[in-house]
C-alpha cells in the first residue's frame, strides 16, 4: 500500500506533465483543469501517506551493479517534505489558473511545474544516494526552465543561467560525496551509510561532509552563493512561491537534516553549518532592509529564514529546523502568492510606486498581514513557535555571540517585514495605480495558506512523534503540544526574543516614513552587489559560458574531424588497456 | 613453403588498398577495390572458408564494383579529390598509433591450429544461426525498397521539371491570349 | 612467423589503410569505397578468429552475414550519394555539411 502511494507521488505528477503538454496550447482551459487535477491528486495522496510513515524500504528495484538499487523510504522527514511539496504545489497551481490566465505556452509551464513536483518528492523519498543526485539535478533543470519561462526577456534568461550554474556547481559536492560512499562501502543506500558511518576514514568523512555542505549551501542560496535567488525572481510568481520558497530551496536543509548523524562527529562541521546560517541570516536581513523590489525583498527574507534553519541544524536542533521549515513553507508561500496578486493587478514590482493599496485589495492585505506576522515571529502564529524553538536550541548549544546575532536577526526581520507591509498596503498612494482584489482561484489558495499560517504549529506533537518513530539514528525527542507550549512560554529566552521582535516592530513603525523613503546611496550599492559576492558569482557564470562557447568549436559537423575524434579515443582506450595490463 | 602464397597475397592486398585510397580518379579506386576483393577472397579460400570466399568474390569484386561504376556514370566523374582537411601527418600518426597498439596486443599470439579443409560446418551452422538468415533477408528487402524509393524520386524530379516547363509555356500562352482579347475589346469601341 | 601472423598483419594493414582513408577523403563515393575496404578486413578477421578458436563454422557464418549486411549498406549509401549529387550539386563532404556547431 505504501509502496504504491510513494510511487504514485512521483508518477502522477509526471503523468500529468505529459498529459498537459500533449493536450496542446490550443486548449488552455483543459490545461488549467488537468494541471489542477493532477497536482491536487498528488497533494491528497501525499497527505494520505502521513499515517503510514515508517523507516522500512517501501519500494526497491535492482538497477544493476553500477547504480545499486532504486529504493524509496517513506520515513518522517521524507513524508513531511513530500506533503509540503505536493500541497503547496497544488495551491500554487491553483493560483496559476488566475495568474497565468491568457499567457502563451501554458503547456511548457504546467509540464515543468508538474515535473518539478514529481522530482521533488522523488528526491525526498529516495534512499539511494545516486538517485537522490539524479532527482536533485531534475529539480535544478525545472527551476532553470521555469525561471527563464519568459524566454524573450534577457533578464529572465540570465537569471535562469545564473541559478543553474551556481546550483550545479554545488551539485558537484553531492556527486563527490555519493561516489566516495560507493567507493568505500560499495553501496549507495543511505541507511547503510548511516549505520556504517563510523567505519569510514575520518579524512574522507570530512571531505564528504563539506561536499554535502557545499551542495546544500548552493541549493538553498546560503552564503556565499546567495546571489542567485534574488535574480531568480524573474520567474512567474507562483514559481517563486513554489520552487524558491517552499520546496526546492528546502532541499539543502533536507540534505543536511538527513545526513546529520553521519557528519555530526566530524570536527568543525556543525560549527561550519551554524556559521553559514548565521552569516547568511544577518547579511540578507540587512539586504532586505534596503530592497525596493517587492519580490526581491521576499527573496532576501527567504534566504534569511533558511539561514535560521541552517543555524538550527548546526546547533543540533533538527526538529526545530524541520518545524521552522514547515512554518516557513506555509507563510512564505502565502506572502509570495499575495505579492503575486498585487503585482498581477498593478503591473509593477517596484514598491516605491505602490502605497495605500490596502483599501483597494482588502482580502490580499489581510492575508499579507497574517503572513507578515508569522514571518516576524508574532505570538500565536506558527513562525513564533518554530523561531523560539530554534533560538532556544541556539542558546543551549552555540556560542553567545552566535545567539546574539540571531536575536538581532529576529529584530531585523520584524523591522523589514513591517516596512514591506507598510510600503505596499498603507500610507498615501504614491502613484495612481488601479488595483483589483484577487480572483476566486487566487482567493482559495491564499485563504488555505492563511489558515495554515496560524494552525500548523498545532501538529507539533504528531510531527515529532512521527520523526522520532521513523528516524532512529537522529535521536529525536517526542515533543507534545503541551510540552511545546510549556517550554516556550516558560523559558526566559522566549521573552528576550519577543522583546527584540517587539522592539523591531516599534522602531520600524516610528521611522516608517524614513524607512520607506530613499535609501542612502552607499548602502544601496552594497546591497545590490551583495557585499561583493555578486561579482564572484557573475564571474563563475561568465567563465562557464565562455568555456562552453570555446568547446562549441569542436563540433564541426565534418566527418573527417569526427573520425579523428573516434580514432583518438580508440588510441586512448588501447593505451589505457595496455598500461593497466603491464 | 606453405606460407609464401599468404605473404604474396597479403602484400598484394595491402598495395591495392593503398592505391585505392590514394588514387585521384574514382574509377581507378573502384578497380583497385575489386583487386583487393579478389586477393582477399583467395586468402579466405586458402584459410578454408570456401563458401565465404565465393560470396566475397562475387559480391565484392562483382556487385559492388558494378554498382560503383554505375553510380559514377550517373553522378558524372567529379573533380579530383580535393586536398584533405585533416593534416596528413596527423592522420598518419593516429592510424599508426592505433594499428600499432592493436598489433602489439595481438601479434604475439599462440600459433593457430592449422585450419583443415574438412571442417566445413557452415551448412550445419546455418541451422544454429537461422536467425541470421532471416535478418539478412529483411536487410536485403529493405535495401531494395530504399533504392527504389531513392532512385524513383530522382525520376520524378526530372518529370516535375518537365511538367513545370510545360506549365510555364501554357501559362504564358494564356497571358498572351488575354492580352490579345483586351486589345480586341479596346479596339472595338473605337470602331463603334 | 606463421600463417596466423601473416593474416593478422594483413588485417592490421587493411584496417590501418581504411582508417587513413576515412581521415583523408572528402568525396562521398570514395567514402563508400573505403568502408568496403574496412569490411574486407573485418571479414578476414572473423574467419581467422573462427579458425583460431576452433569453431570455424561460426566464424564463417558470421563473416557471410557481415558481407551481406555491409553490401546492403554500400548499395543504399550509393543511392544516397546520387541523391546528394542531384540536390546539392556536389559530393564534397565539407560543402554539404550543415550540422555545424
């Protein structure tokens, strides 16, 4: 039963992708309807799988001695992330029915979205390291294709290329790790690795650990790879909500969470993870302060919150990081989709042109406020509980300056969140923009996500129990709802953090006129160049593209040169054979 | 010595092959190819594969040569083979490397058990390899179809060209006729 | 120096001359000639291998199959070459190559 469910979670979206593509762009209503059908079906199936989570292998297909076996394990981590991917995916597709109304080439759009949903579930369900890498690459491909969806816009194409090159660069770390495991243990299976991790020589384990950290940092846009995510905002907004807020960027966090028991003993690894999270969270929070593009501000905010999750993993609080992942997926998707409604109706992403839109778009304003409160960590909202858990873990296990930094980050988060909300929905309108409230399909998705943003923390008991039951090596402690409330409400650290958040909100309110005005030139340039790192990432992209065009010259299409290639390769192979035989 | 015919055949075949590749006129190339075919066929016969030798001779020296000559006549003897794109020294080095490596790996082999003429098991083995026979029949059939398709088109191209020519003539005739009519119509009011 | 070595030497030389021809030639029909040359070396090699391994029957039947298959290939290739001449007006590989870059 569970094997059928887990397989169907991958196959149904992929089947949907094929069907929507074949239906053709002349029947847009069919394409919208079929896409919604397949993604909602996947979402329901993913939710159905939650009670059946177990640590056993649910599906196994031998693929020969080179690839090992294609295995899927539906344990707590996998099921949680698969549920997030499918449910948020279906809400984003539902939203797209209104957002992409009248756009051309819908087949390409929906096919890649569904392909992505299937690949993401495959990634989290996979228990074979090599196949995890394959699904990882498929999600990167879909991300590139969807960022560059408007492929006659050079900015979109450049953004897509940059995202692809940087995430692939990190993917090398994952591949190196996978091959190292195979070389040492002879098998790609993850449970095998976790059990025998202590048998690996420590130098190799360190190489693997930092390789995985590289891959996770590149995929989740952490320091120093954080510049591709803001440029990826050229994608249509449902894509930004799905891929760059709720699912694909969580793949890095998932990777580190799953392999935590393997690498925790490596000296310096946890510290490195925590440091990466800390630097990213603070750096991008500052950049979000000065952003003028609504989606860019949300992108920086996403990276900052992912930094919190990395920090949590570095501090050893895996459960805290996963709970924050869940909360963040819900409220960030809500914020992006609400922003999408705004952008779609006023036609611009520049916040300097917006203002006072709350009167014209009351529903969107209300849900945006809910999402913003969750992001800032206001009590009752799900973001509050998960952020407090993270900060508590940090207080216990990390140096005082790291904890202090994250506290400041929480304050900054509150500050820029209020600034963003004020600039868009309140105050005097800066330009006479005509806005209409969200359409029906948009309202449904937004409503569901808004309800989720203050209810998902109620499931903490079941969530932690599922994780503890199915992931024995991670040593989870079961945290019931009552225990959570007690722990958070009665810890003094909570009130310190709450104080900082309130301080941030208050300061933001008081300086709202200056904060939403023009930003000092120096700060703006610094943020735009991502403190010098954007130059590094641009160089990487440029070098890659230039070497690609140089290699293009070897493809002459002339038989004589092709035969030279064949004979040269033959000579090489013969040489190797002779040399190894001697 | 038993080995003499082999040596002579071998040298002859290599010489003919070299001439086939390096001659400028295609007709000479195909004739040298026929020569190689004949010499290799004799060598096969000496090795004991009599049926294969017969097939090789009739097909290689007969069928392929005739086809090449026919193709050359249809195409028209093209200009001399132009200078090659790949520099000659490079080609020479590559080939010497590959052939040398393979030769080095295989030449110091054990001497072969002398091939005896009475091991003619080809007939018996056609039963084992009946699938090969079927595949060859399918291959020949599809080859024939391919040829018919390709060569038939070339005829229709000529016919189409002729048709177009004819149509052009008739169209120009119609235009001339129409011009004449309009001239008549213009002329009549004057008369009236 | 026995018969095996001589025949093997022939196979190597024919192979080498054939590969050299593939690298050098620019005329489409000459390519067909060179391919036929390579096939002859392969046939010789198969018969030789059959004899050496003590299964002359299999070696010979595979050699016969190879001759038939490659003859069909040569015939279709010649028909294609004729068509290329009709449509492109030239048989030079460099000039008719459109799969560039």
